[in-house]
């Protein structure tokens, strides 16, 4: 299903020359049944690692998708969650080569699943020179590696995310907590390079794509008038659908929760 706020859509004169894209990664570019980039990074580590990650997921994920608690409470929980996970990578000796191998296996075993139409969407954006910023509270190394392995990590794609650094023995370094990008601080205050900034500077419009309500903050509120906000909703319970319809200009569910729909209906090609 496609839920569209037609009034808003009519105010935007979006075309391939005047627009850039800013998208979330986990459960937006990847599908809802895909492993997330945090899990993929460590998917070749021991069962103990996976158990510990899973326990953290079960504790913190319900908090992440709870819209009844305060921003302060949620922020505190998210920082705690991410710190614990980052520490687990060091504790269980994640190495760069294990991570790369895990991405490869996750793709071939269909544990890392991209939404329908991703390849065409990315390839078309490259052809038309439309910048795509991937702003993710996931693991940047996994995103970069996954796109490379799929042959669509093009120079119009700019990734802002949590990058694990490895020491000279290849082991994951302890993460600098002050740099953590999480669900609630994910916005454009994170820096692009000079060249990337130059490439988006003169674009009048943005298409924002995300799977959580908080993803709308990837673009500053004072720029929402010139932003088409697209929400992808896989768990279409009634009150959540209402929240999404009040948040996003377009909400995509079921078989329309894919990049074919975005390309066809919103970029008119
Ligand atoms: P995103 O910003 O690209 O969606 O990536 C971050 C998502 O990953 C966010 O919704 C929280 C989620 N997450 C997991 O699924 N597993 C984890 O272990 C952690 C720490 C976060
Ligand atoms: Mg997401």
C-alpha cells in the first residue's frame, strides 16, 4: 500500500536535477527480515557473542520502538545499548577480515537482504548523478562492504555511520563513545567531505527515507518544507500506521515497501 499526502506532494517540484536522497540503512535499504548491520559485523564470532548480542537486542529494541517514553530516557538507553555492543566486538576479537567474510556469507546465505529494486535504484542514481547520503546508526564498515560486494558502491553514495576501527593486529579497537551515532542523534550535523557538501549545496529538494519515526530528524525540521519524507512500515499495526502517516508524507507498506515504488512514483522513472 502507498499512503500519500497529496497536498504536500503538490508543493514539491522534484526532479533528478534538483534533488538528493538521504536514507537510513537497516530495515530501510535492507528488508525487515534481514539481519541488521550490527549482527552481520559479528556473525562469524562465537555463540557466546551472539547470545550476548541477542540479550541486548531483546532488552533495548522494545525501548527503541516505544513512542511513549521520553527522548531523554530513550537516548540514555540507546547509548547504553551501543556501548555494550561495541565492547562485545572487542571482547570477542572481531577482526576486519572476519567482518568482511561475514558480509560475504550473509549475502550469499540471504541473511543480508536488500529491498526489492535497490540495485536499480542505486544504479539509476549513479547514472543521473543524484547524491545518496546513507545516514545510519548501524555499522558503516558493513554498509560499505555490502555495497561494494553487490557492485553498487558508487561515488555518489556518501556513508555517515559508526565505523569500527581496527588496530595493527586487525582487532577491533575500543569505540570512542562520544562519536556514537544512534537513533536519536542521527542528523546532518555529522560531517560530509568538502566535495560531498559541494555536490548537494545547490539542490533544492531532499527525499528522506527511513523506517523509524525518529528518522525524520535526519533532516532539520526547518528544512522539512523542501523534503519529501518517506516512511517504510513493515509492522502495520493500526496506531503505528497513524503515527507514520502523521510523520511522513508518503508511507509504504507491504509489497510497496521497496525501491521500485520510490523510483517509479516519486522520481517519475
Ligand atoms: P539504521 O540507523 O541504519 O536503521 O541502523 C541502526 C538500527 O540498528 C537501529 O534501528 C538499531 C538497530 N540495532 C540492531 O538492530 N541491533 C543492534 O545490536 C544494535 C546495537 C542496533
Ligand atoms: Mg533503520
